[in-house]
C-alpha cells in the first residue's frame, strides 16, 4: 500500500466522520427547535382562557350587582350579597357589588355610578338588580348608548314588580324574577338555588 492509498482512505474516513457529525448536528438542531416551539406554545396557552364547555364566559367579564334600598340594618342597600355573587360565578361572570344603596331616584348616586362604570369599563357585560336596584337597572340601561346596551349580554332583575324583559330590548339574555314564597329578601337565594351547580 502506498502513501497515496493511505491518504485516499483517510480522506474517505474523514468524509464519513464529517457526514455523521452533520447528521448529529441536524438532529440536535431539530430537537432544540422542537423544545423552543413547545415552550412558546405553552407560554401562549397559559394566557388563553377558553370558554368552559358549559358555555360559561371567561371569569374576567363582570356582572355589576345593584343593591336595593337602604335600611337600618343595611345602610348601603339591602341584598344577600353572598347569593348574588355566587349566582354571578355560576353563570360565568365575576360579580361585583356596587357598594351603594338604591334611593328610588332616576338621578340617584347608584344610577350615576353604575352608568359611569359601564361606560368606562368594557369588562362589564351583565347587570343584576335586586329590588330598588332592579328598577335602577332599567334606568341605567335606558341611559346607555346603543353600543353600550349591546355589550350588556345578560340582565337579571329580582324582586322589582313592573320591570319586564321589554325594558332591555338589545340584551341577549334577560331574566326577571318575582319574589319567591319565602319573601322578598329571599329572592337572590331562591334564584341561586334555581340553577344547577
């Protein structure tokens, strides 16, 4: 065997080694790309909040809850807050009780505060009014412009005789409930108990 033959064999060996290295580098690059892609998808999915299979909305949309008139026991308005908030959660909203009583006036503080809240917070997509708050829900809805009314997808009124579905014509889902046999103040609890868990 001549020196030339040895060097030709060495070159072929080097070529085979280089081909194997290229294959390994390609496989490593592909594996790294898959790891990066998987991480990117995982991060993106962490920020996605899909609608629940039950049809519930993501919990970042708000149901604004309006209390009834004040009493000596409830100077900020009468309402079973716990039941109203639990109802909001069960139907797919984050409930927020407006911490002011209804005073029965079209220009009352509750009407003004709720109207401003809806106008400046696009997360508010539902209104729940109990008793005097139910009458105010009607007043508030009438003050909203068309785009704001269309954003309010659900309206719930409990214990406000005379308020009807027709008072909320652009809302997709309107629920009007009268007083249950247990009495006026039991309305929010009866509503909560009427829906499945």
